[in-house]
């Protein structure tokens, strides 16, 4: 096999000498609970000091973090490169928009639509997963990219159902039934998103350390070896697609409810690329990394609004620089970190002997 | 009463049907020409994807942007030559200069991309160069946007109106030009890859980099050459698209890039004749499908076809079986 055909483990070894000291990850790892509690408290109190627009942006960060957590399951845990992830976000959003707007005169409550939309997104994930089961790497990336574009083009052109580029508007605001409270300000949605985010991260975190998560990682590192060890590749790949998609579907429902109107132009390839980029920049396979990635990728451009013209320019250059100088992301996954550590020790033994 | 009406309309109806059928046929022939024109442009861009995939097993996501920058280079050269009054009097020389400039710019840009964004990542995990390529693509798009603004740039008309008649089908001069020039480029590339020592080195590197290096081939240089040739072809394709559609902006690289990649996969990625066949095939399919179903779905057809080919025959039309990874 030539040098390009290497498993992730080899590449970590090749790249270990380039890693910057991973002190952030170490601190985070050592005081995990404390860090999490502080972050959560911060997220809880942040909107109190922010104006409505800033809260809106914070909500965006939350939505992207949620999608990042979902894509992280597919790309980070299971190692399946998905470039059409926005399709599931769109499916979730359109499911809610069609079931709770004047378009068909349906007004199904938000809370009932969530499980429906999540199920539809998961099903779409499986449907995409079946044909691409045997593909790896770049081919998978392109097929998923094609899938994402097809969904967007269909939404854009299926006028009788989606009203094409005009989009769907007057989407119902969610309300809490017993106390008849309607969510309609950015702050309300911020807290809804925060809850959804924490829930997603909790689920993803539990999955990571479960039997399923270990099977995914085994599959990511070496499919053949994993299969030989009894990992049912088909089952775990489809599971990764379905679970990853359901997070995006959930996010899509909240997005549609928050925006009040949605358009096919909200679901371009750029969204998929942004989510992928935040997963990678934050640290692939690491959930705190996803949060950091979302803050950097969604928050920073807002801070840089004055130089709007240049922000995508900077973003592109940042992606390239990141891959060259810190490919494991700002906060690397614990597993990867331990591997790097072990390889370092092995390396030092070799050089001293 | 009834009888008479029927007998009187019947001959008219028959003639009408006959004319319609005739028109239909001409329309299809016309679409075939459109398809070939578009397809040969796809093929030129697809060659860059396929050659790079051949030597590096990576998708050069920024290749569409090389094409776009080539189109801009051609635009400025062409406009300048016309403004100086040189273009009007020396059409052939002007075309040669414009294509040369666009190809040199495209080639240099592609080599620069390889040097900055891909070479440091050659031994990195497979995801890394792909992300880097996406980053480079976003960077180039926005660099052009920042420098030249979002407005459409209008290519000056180079070719006289009218064209060659082929029965009832007329082919405009620009189409004839595009089809023949791209065929010439493809033929040239085929000879280059098959007959020259650099071409041989490319094939060796595509086969196995380490062994090629052991045989004394300068792998870095061969890869750079591959990018140079692919970039030059993309630059030429950029000028063709500019002349064909007459309007360009910073986004023109995206969809044609995806389509060209589709073409490369259709033909069997890594396979040089495959990219040519795939490009022409995709162009024809797109043109014919525009005749059969609403035109807005033509991109759906292209991507649907891509997904289908990858599922049924992932090695493409002419592809050989390559490694799973």
C-alpha cells in the first residue's frame, strides 16, 4: 500500500510531531465536571447581558452546535464523511413548516412534530445510508453532497408543496400547553435551543462511551479489522447515519419555529460545509470541541461584521491553515490525545535507546 | 355534418403532425449540439479532477475555482485587446493570446494551490486535504469577489453571428470552435500522457508513488506538473464558458466544478479517456433531459445520475477497479 493509504492511527503518528501542546484539552479533561458546569452557567446567564440581536446570534451558535454534535457522530465517531448533512436539517425544518403553517391549514403542535420530524430525518438518513454503505472516503463525500443538493433543488422546485423559492411563512410558534405560554422572542428560543443542545450533547456523550460508540470507533480506525472482531458494519453505519440525521432533524424543527419562515436558500451546501468545518476546527470526535468550533465559526464572523467582505476570505484561509498546522482541532478528542501521548512515549523510548 | 368536418380537417392535421415531428427531430439534433458543446467544456475541467485524483487520490475541490479564475484572466485579456483595437483586426492571434494567458494563469494557480494547501498534507488523514481544498475554494471565490466585486463581467463578442448549416440544424461558430478546440486539447493530452516521458512519470506516480520514487522519478515535480496541466485545461475551459455564456462572476466555478467532477466519476475517476467520455456523456444527458423534463430539474438529473452511477458502477464507464479506500 502506498503512503496515502493509511489508517487514522498511522496518520496520528506521522503528525504527532506537529501537534502544539494540547494543554486546553488536558485542562478540560482533568476538571471535566467543573468546566462543564461553568460553561453551562455561562450559557444560562449570557443572554441577560446581551441585546435581542446578540441573543439571536447565540441561538444560531446553539443550533450549529447541535448540528455539529450530530455530524460529529457520523464523521467524528464513525468516520463517514457526509457533505450533505444540511439535507436532514432541511427535512426537519420543512416537516414542521408543512405540519404547522397555513400552507396546508395544518397546525399540529410543536411538541408532537419533534418526534415525527426526528423519525423522518432518521429514516432519510437510513435511506441515504443504504446505497452508500459500500463506499468510502471521497466517493461517500460526493454522493452525500449530491444528495444534499438534490434535496435543496427539489425544495426549490416542488412549488405545489414547498412554494419553491418563496418559501413557507407564518409558521406556528411553539407554545407550552398547560400554562398556555407561547415562545416568540429570541430569548425564549435561546433557552429552548440550550435545552436541546444539552440534551444532544448528553446523548452523544453517552453514545460515545457505549458499546455502539466503541463499535463506531473500531469501524473508523479499520473497517476490516472491526468486521473481523464481530462488528456488524451495515448495522452500525446505518445507525450512525440515522442518529446523526435525527439531531439535524431536531435542529431543523427548532430552526423553522424560530425563523417563522423558511426558504430553500437557507439550506445550501455552505451550511453543510460550515457544520463540517466547525466539527473539524473544534476537534473531530470531541463534543466540547464542537461547542468551541460553533462559537468560532458562527460567532466570530458576527464579531467581524465590520469587515464582512473579508470574513469568508479569512474563513477559507483558516480552514487551510488549520489543516496544516493543527489538524486535530482546537480541542482534540480524548481517545486521539491518548494515542498521541502513547506514540510520543514510544518515540522517546526509541530515541533514547 | 360531422363527416364533412372530419374529412376537411384530416389532411391539415396530418401535415401539422408531420411538421411537428420534423421540428422535434431538429430540436433533438440541436440539443445534441448543445450537449456536445457543454460536454466538451465539462470534459476539459473533468480532466483536471481525474488527473489529480489519479496521482493523489484526492478530490481537488478548488478545481472549479481554477476554472473561474482562468475565465477572469481571459476576460481581462480579451477586453484589453479589444479596447486597444487589436482584437478586431487580428482575431486568431487574439484568441491564441487569450487562451495562452488563461491557461498560464490557471496552471500557475493550480500549482500554487498544490504547493500551499495540499503538499503539506500529503501524509495527513484523508479528510485533511479535502477540507483544505474546500477552504482554498472558499478563499479563491471570495478573493475574486473582494477584488472584482459581485457584478457580472460581460465578455465581448468575438465570433460573428451565424454559423455552419448542417441540414436543418445550424451550429453557431462559437460552438464549432469550442467543440473542435477541446477535442484538440484532449487529443494533445492523450498523446502527452501516453507518449512523453513526463506522461509516463505521471502514470507511474498514479500507480505507486513510493515505487516510482525508487525508480528515480521526482514525485513532487510530477505531481506539480499534473496540477499545471489540469489547471491549464481548466483555464482554457473557463475562457470557453465566458465566450459561450458571455457573462461570468465569482460563483461560476461551483456548479460546473461539481458537474465536471460528476463527469470524471461517470467516466471512471483517475482515467483520462474516461473523463472525456464522461464529460461528453453528461453534456448530452443534460441537454436531452432539458428537452424531456422541466429545465429546472437539469441539475437534479446530473446529481441523480452521479449517485446512481456510484451505486451501480462505482468504477464508472471506463474505470478500472481501484482500491477500496
